[in-house]
């Protein structure tokens, strides 16, 4: 059976000589990998982290690995792709989702929430250095557990007051919260530990090191 779906790219991995597995999040299928034929002429920029694509999906009753093809970009994300800092943030966020959201699970509303987050980051002209911290805190809610300061406290170290400010201030004020690069890195690590605790999985986000270089 073939159907059209809107897919948000999390990652892709090589599969044989002429294919990749495109790991995605969507309203229809949740977190799922699709087999995609590629060639030297394939525009691999389509599959950058958090790209929003429409594709034709072919379900395979004999396998959990379905096919996807005929990709069309839903949003160009020029505000992200033209900014190295935003690109690095999307790399980090997509890796968090790739490692936290289990394959073939479908959290209600998660894909729509993620699309809104991506478009918000794309639209921000400046003052987005705290965006990934707000994203992680809001991800907790999207996954079904409360990022309450009292619950985060055991993981927060010396940063509980900053985390409380991020949670309670309006979006614009939270984005302007003055934080040193080292503080942002440590807060991100604290929230990731909180997410690990609730999801009972090791997140081990390698791209956090890249964020450290930018905000360190």
C-alpha cells in the first residue's frame, strides 16, 4: 500500500551500495526508518537533520523496513541552513530524538510539536543560544513526563535557579536569559540526565561536544 506522509528527518545510515535507511518522525508512523534508493545524483542535502519532507511511502507487509521515495521539501529552512550555529543545534536536537524516541513508537502529538519547534528555530533572527535548552525541557512534556524543578533538582547541580527561570519565563525572556557557554553546556547535560532517568536509556549524544565548542 502506498501513501503520502510528512516526514521529519532524524538521521540516515548507509544500507548496502545504493540505499540508505532514513530515520524519521511523522504523525502517521511515529519514529520509523525507511529504505531509500540513492545514487551519485541524489541530492543528499534533502536528508539533513530536521528537514521536513513529503514522501511517498510503500508499506511492506513482510518487513518492518518500508520504502520511501519521491521526496519534496515542505519547508526550505533557509534560516537554519544559512547559519552554522542553528545547523549545529539541529544536529544536536535530531540526535537527541534519534536516541531517545524508540523505533516504531508513536507518541501522540510529538511530530506536530517537533515541526513547530523546527519552524520556530528557523524563524528566529537572533538570540537563539538558549533554544536547545528550552527544546530539551519541552521535550520532557512532549514525551509525557513533567520537567518540574523539584524533580529536576537532583540532576541540576548548581543550575537549578537557571532551569527554573527557563521553565517559568515567557519564551522571549527565556531566550534572553544571560548564561555563559559553560553554563549552557552543563544545563544541557543535566536535562539529558533527567531524560535518561525517565526513558531508562543512555542518551550519549555525541554532538553535544560540537555545541560545547560553539558555546564553550
